């Protein structure tokens, strides 16, 4: 693989990784938003370069914090962090396969000279 095409491939894979992770962060924060909404709280989702944040509206009189709400938020954190690690590892494996496959398909075939002549008896 040529150097320029390798750089472009890595750039595209990096962009894809950033987009996938941003989507994952948004979906995680959306679950927090839905938990707040289920318990009668208005909330706002903010996506930052370092992650995301869902903040409840404290002035909402309908917002009631209870033990179940806190458990749901904790379960969302546990599930998301574990899934993000799995997705990250799958992405690294996929990049490794793509780069390895592209390098092996572009190598010259070295085994042709080592092949036996079918007409030769030895």
C-alpha cells in the first residue's frame, strides 16, 4: 500500500471512530434524559469534546429524586462503559484486519519463483 493511501485510510478510520464515539456518547446521555423524563424532570443534554452531560432542571417542581432513579442512572453508567470498551476493541480489531489485508494484497507474489516446474521430475 502506498504511503498516501495509508495516511488517507488512517484519517478516514479516525474520523469514523470519532463519529461513532460521539454517537455513543449522545445515546448514553439520551438514556439519562429519558430517565429524568420518566420521573417527571426536564433535562438538557450537552455534548462536549470530553464527553457529554445531562443536567436536570432543578427549578422543576415535578422532579422527584428517589432510589430507583439513582439506580437506573448507575445501571446506565455501568452498561455504557462496558459496551464502549467492547466497541473500541472491535474497532481496533477491524482496523488491524483492514490494514493487514491491504498490505498483503499489495505485496508482490514471491512464491512464483519457488514453485516447481510441472514438467520437471525432481
